[in-house]
C-alpha cells in the first residue's frame, strides 16, 4: 500500500486535460474551491471551518455553465468494476474508502442543490475509450455551456 498516493492523481488529470484540449473544449479551470451548503443528513461531513458547508474542489470547473467535472480514481472512489480491497490493514482501508464514497455523494448532492451539474468520470473510462468519452463530453458541454 506504500505505493498508493493519497493526493493528486496527476496522470489521470493530465490525461483529461489532454482530452479537453484535443476536443477544443474551453472555459475550464482546475481545482476551483466551491463551498455549497450541506443538507442536514450530510452535516457530519462538514469541517470545523465551514460548518454547514462542504469543501468541494472539482478536478475541472466550467463556471459559465455551472458544471463540475470529477475524474474519480477506481481505487480511491470505489469503482464498481475495478475497485480492489487491500489485504493488509483491511479494516482501516474499508472504512477509509467507504468515507470517500460517502463524501463523494455528499459533494454531488450539495453541488446539485446549489444549481451545479455534476459529472463524474471513472479513471477507467478516461483511459479505455477516449473517442466515446470525447463524444459524450462534447454533447454535455454543448448543453451545459452553450
């Protein structure tokens, strides 16, 4: 588990940057901090600094169309196809990964309640079929960003 990095899945994000640039999709910024309000059910995920709000930093933000794009790693975000369970320290990792999935859901709900459209793309989608993903993104961005 020492080889698993906890922050900044740079290769995946750079692959998404390349895809967006190759498709001539413009108007995005990376890691813009958004603080949408939380629902009562999700309030326990709030930090001390922002009680009632959750810190959300989408991988890509399209402000004009209020579109937040997350590129979720299969391991860290519990991909139903590719997620694996570490054998060592299994209790810690299962709790950690379950918290990540709950946090992702809370972020999505909070952003949608604030009027944002949220798109989550799995790491394997990005790396497997770029042509299909590019077509899907072009349709979505045409609708969201005009």
